[in-house]
C-alpha cells in the first residue's frame, strides 16, 4: 500500500482522523481528506485514487455516500482499479443490501478495528488482482476479448465468478450481443437471484427492441424493491424510447425524488419536463440542476441550453444572461470542445433574440442552417435549431428558407414517434413548425411502406434501391437501416448485392444510422450497468 493514494470522506473530524491514521499505519503516505461530499466529488473528478473510504450518512446534506458512488459510476468517473469502501454506523438490512447492490468493494461498520479495515482492503485488492486480465482487456478496449474472459470465469465458477458475470454481461450489451447478455443475466438469476441481474435482463430486452417485455420486467422489479433507483432510470428510458413521455416523466420524477441530489437524474427530469411542454416547472428543475452540478463533469451543457430557452420564454433577462455567462466559463475550461461551442452559439442566439438584436440572431441561425446535412449535425443540434427557428417565428422574424430547413430536419430525424415528438416539442412555441415535423414522419412511413410493397411483390432489389435512394436524399436513419436489413435478407436474390452493400455501409458509418434512438442530452453509461471505464476519457464530449 506504500505507493497508494487514498481519499477519506467523512463529516465527523474524529472519525475522519481515525481512518486517516489507520491508512497511514498501513503505509499509505498520500491521504486526502474531505468533510463534504461536494468536495469529494471534485477531488474524484480531477484525480485518481487507489482507495476511497466514504461515510454513508452526511448530516445536513441531501446527498449520501451511496448517492455519490451512484453518480460516479453512472458517469464513469471511477476506474476499475479504485477500491471503494463505505463506512457507516448503520447496520440495517436496507443499508447493507443497498451497499451490496452498489457493487462496493467493501462495507465497514463503525466502530471498527484497524485489522477489519485492513482485511476489507486486502480482500478488495485480491479481487482486483484476480480479475486483472479482464480489466486490462477493457482498458485496451478489447471488449470482445474481455467478455470471453468473463464468460470463462463464470462457466468455470472461478474466483469472483458472479462479479465477472456482471462485467461480462455489461460488455456484451456494449458490443450489441443482447441475446448473449440476456442469457448470462438469466444464468446469474438462476444461480443466485440478484436485482442487478434482473435489471440486466430488462436492459437486454430493451436494447434488442422488446420494449413491452422490458417494461413488464422493470415494473415487477420495482414492485419487489421500490427504492431501486436504477430500475426507475431504465423504465424511464423504456417509456421515453417508445414515445410515452407522460409515463417517462412520472418515472423520472420518482427517481429524482428518491435521490434528490443526483445530477444525472435531475437532468433527465428537467429535460423531460421541458420537452413535455411544462416550461415553468422545467425552468425550476433545470435551474436547480445547474446550481448543483455546473462545476461537475457529470453536468450536461444541454441543460443550460434548455434553461436559456425557458428563461427566454418567461422573460427572465438576468437569468438568460447568467446562462450565457455560465457557457463562457464552460468553454474556457475546454476551448476545443466542438459540441460545447455549438451549444454556446445557440445560447448566444437566444440572447440576441431576447435583446431584439435580430440581425445577429439571424446570422447565428443561418450559420447553423448551413450544417444541417453534415455528418456531425446530430439530433441534439436539430432540436436546438428547431427551437431557435420557432422562437424567431414567434417574434414574427422569419427566414425565407426556414420552412425548407424544417422539412429537411424532419425528413432526416423523424425515424419514430418519440424522435418526432421531441422535435415537435422543441418547436412547440410555433405550432406550424411542429405540425410540419409531424407530417415528415408520415412521409417517411409512406416511403418505407412503398419499398416494403416492392419487396413483398417479389422485387427485393427494387425495394433496396428505393430505400437507398430515399435514404441518400433524406439521410433518414430508418430508411437507411431498413435498406440494410432488406439487402441482408435477400442478398442471394440480388445480383449486385455487394455493390449496394458498400454504398449502404458507407451511409451507415458516416451518419451513424444504427444508433438512431432518442436520448436526453449527451449519452452516459446506461443505468444499472457497471462502469466500463477504458483507457480513453469517457467524459470527453465528442468533438
């Protein structure tokens, strides 16, 4: 332990001093102390620790030790090598089971002896060393190889086979092997029923398109354990992806009520509230999220964009200026982050609208319009541009080309009801734009149905060509992916299948059409899964 770095988080100075002293007796020279969870969060965001000892309960703070761990895990801020031990005076079944569910490395009850702490740390280090080959493969981003190692450990019932199974199933979800992940989770349940394994089955079902079955599994899991917040996260995502925004909002609210200091869950709630149309309530939640999390790596800057939009609509001039000032701070920290600069430009345009500087606002919107067919113009950019154009039209300021741009965005991103309603929600202050977006989905469905009729009529090549032509013209992910599926199914009957496949694959890769799912803000680690932190920084926004 002599070369280790440790962090002790405890609001009680006596208890903190005892833990520090014990660590130093074990040979740990580099020990950092924090009395508040907010300070600990900042330390964990900027430094890597070998050992973290964290108190469970913090008087006067909304956040608890498990809440901190949960947020760190959700946002991939804890490497596998870090040993996280929860220290507490509470010995109730609820706290102990919660600790086990959090996949802690150890759980220490006060008062404790130095030998007990040393034993917990030793056992945790043994597990880390035992699974080192798996973690090394993950760090190298060899997810297939790591998954095979996990599966072998599980099948042979080697040391820490249950933990290896959890990591392996998470890896299989990451590489798209949903059926294998589901089978592994079910094997864990059969061997030893664990809530995280049941949640894993639900995640596998959801990712493979079986949303109805996933929802049923999640609702049963929540009935068994109403405090299992990860289950609410996944249930909210299931409702969200299937376009049931009212149910998603209700579920996200329950998750936020259980963990009121969770930045990620507050962001989900605030964004969902905004897109559902309750701008007044959304402004409150988004403002609270910003005040709690602005300086955290867990904070998603899209929260600030929606807060700025809500403040423009409510006439809060000072509040909108604060959003702009906050973006200045964020961009100064990471000046090379393209996504952050793009979001900042949106807030600048909103500020110009609020100040009635319409010429500058129009210039900003025109600059965004030029990028609508670029590969890196993603759904988030489309929703923000729709909101900007709607705000301008609401002020009776309209660009000549704007309706064509609305149609271009609609034809590209209306791949499902949920995606369509998100775009329509972004444009809701100007209803004609929202209606044009909804009509785009109808057009996309007609194009898809026409191609399917060709396929069913015995001409799969014509079906693929029709979908490919429409996909190239609109960049619509649903049409491109449908072309890919039809071609794969009927490749033997299509003479130039290889040539068509090359064109379709280029479109799929260039415009990432195989990941066309609605999402609130920037994608983070899926709720309920272990952190699969790799050698590259997981918190870096895509450039």
